[in-house]
């Protein structure tokens, strides 16, 4: 069994200045003010439409992200319906195969990583359960079960990859919900650093979202 931390890869080529210029060009269609476009007008225009809650204009641009997390957390992600998803399938992936190392991979739970004795004991219980799940899965495969049958013993902590495509308006919605202190700690573990990356790459659009 292998245990890893969650991560993400921004799959799209992201040039924030070009994104803002394209959004401005689309948005100014409503007012027929394309003549007011200048080399540095995009940021001001996009900020103004966001301040006015005219967020439909930022739906013109999509970004795709590959998220590596546990299967439990993907249930949080796919609740965002204005998106497209492709996820690693436990029906077809045979984790006993060589390309998977003949083992399952699980996501290390972030909430039992302190040095306290209580957390150490909780982690040990979790780790034991993961190893038992892996043992049962591999045994079922060896007995002739198909991956879609054997997956019934796989845990929520199983590592999965999910490719997510959302427009910028839906990414704003995603970050507002999933970076909140009320969100699940493991979705925040992915969403917070992902938001930081979006802010670095795209000016204005996400500046008002803080955690």
C-alpha cells in the first residue's frame, strides 16, 4: 500500500492578461463600447462587471484542472453541476496490475498528522483499515473477481484522479464554498492552494475570495 498527499495539475494554458482581454471584448458587446478598449483597459472593465455582479460575462472562459485526491472528496467536487468531469474508474482499473505496482494508493488524511498521542492512535487505526482493505481487494482479484466486483471493499481514502473543467464563474463558486472554514478539511487542502495558483495566474477574477 502506498500513501500520498493530495495534489493538482492545472492542465490548461493560462495567460491571465489574454483571458481578461477576451472577457472585456465579449463583455463590451453588450454596450457596444469596443471603441473604448485600450492596451490596459481589461482589468478595470472586468473588475467593474464583477462589482456589478454581471458574472455571466466570465463564463466565456474555461479552465481544466486534474485533481489527485481521495474518492470521498470527489463527491464534494462533482456537486458542482456546471462542470465537466472525467474520473479514474474503479470499474476498469485493476490495482493488482503492474502499472499500479500491484497495490492500492491512498490519500494520507490531513487531520491526523500532529505529533499528539491521540492523533497517532487514530492514524494507526486508519492505516490498519487501509491495509486490510487492500488485502481483501487483492484476495478477491486472485479469486477471479473483476475490478468492478472487488472495488466494493475499497475505502473512501482510495486515491483517484479527476479531470475538472469549469468556466471562471463556476470556479469562483467552487472556491467560495470549498475554501471556506466550514468546508471539509480535505477539500480545503486542495482548494486553498489551487485558489492561490489561480490568483497568481489570472488577475482580478479571484482577488475578492479569501480564506
